[in-house]
């Protein structure tokens, strides 16, 4: 919408300039270098997410996306509701939950602890490709932190490999990376919250910058919320209803900002 408005304004100014040419005396050629004359006119690059009438949104992730035991209260469920209630008039959003409990980028951590079990090799990846989403939101890294001793040397390359796979198999999709939120303490899953915040999330931010992929920094949004415990269930890891609602609102508004 902004790009269209910019083009209309540019076209109007151009027509006015042509209409006034006949009333001005012919000017002598300028000594200004040619590149200096043309460098001020920059064609808008357009939105990160191209404008369409309908979008399919794939929420890729682990149990924070799947919902663990509470799939009916997973953030993609609330994301669909948020789009329905607060979306853009005339635009339809269809959200698919592509999360799997215990999954990770590297295969280490979570319930797998096996590099052959990384997300890109699972059936859910094939299902995501079959869905052919317009937007892919990736929330992975929490389980990798659990197996960090084995995951740390392959996490960054593994994440980039997942991005490349999506780019190859779903070339028209707009990819959005997300930082995992913090935990609220020692938990039964042995997920180290400090490793997520201090190590995993900074790596994810660096990958987003290097790969020129948009980032929604949900860790910062959650960390700024007081009290954080309201957003996380009693197991210290998974999103409460309020946390899932905040995650959905954050993702939806992040998507709106990129359109």
C-alpha cells in the first residue's frame, strides 16, 4: 500500500514537471557529475511480505509452538484468532501449527538427542512444504540449549541449513525468525534459561542479520514483561494462556509491520 502511494506521488510530480517545461528557458548543461544527478531518485524496495489478498502462515517450532500438553492453547491458535479479530480488512490469514514437541535445529536436546532427528528431517517439515505457506515463522532453539554441549558447534550451520531448505522448497515464502523466550527457573526438562538468553538468542540474532532474514525478538518482549511468571506455566518453560496470547499478538503485529 505504501509502495503504491509512493509511485502515484512520484508519477504526479513527474507529470507536473513535464507540463511546466514549455514555460521555462532552456538551461545550459550542468557541470554536475551525472551520477550526482541521478543518485537522489531511489526506487522503493517494497515490503518484506508482498501484498496479497490471502496468506498462509506456517508456525514452525518445538513444544512452545505445538503447545506441549495444551495444543488447544498453543500460540498459533491465538494467532489465528488475533488475525480474525484484528486483521486487515479484505485480507485473509490461515495459520497452520507446524510445531513438534521435543524437536530442535540440531537434533540434540529435547526428547530426541540424535542429530538424525533434527526438524528438517521430520515429517512435519514435509507437511510444511506441502502446505506451501506465504509466511514462515520459526521458533526453535530452546531444546538445542538443553543439549548445548553437543549442539553448540553445529547449531549456527544447522539453522542456516534449515533456512536454505525452506528457501529451496518454498521459494516464494517470506521467512521470519524468532528468538525463544526465557524460562523462569530450574525445570523438569533441564532446559537452561541462561543458555537460551545469553548464548542461543544472540546467535539467532546474528544469523538473521547475516542471512538478511527478518527477526521478531520475542525474548526481549517477554523479558520486559513483569512479572514474567505470568507468561510461563508452572513447569517454568511452556507458555501460559497469557504468554501464548502475547506471543500471538507480537507475531501478528510483526507480520503487519512487514507488509
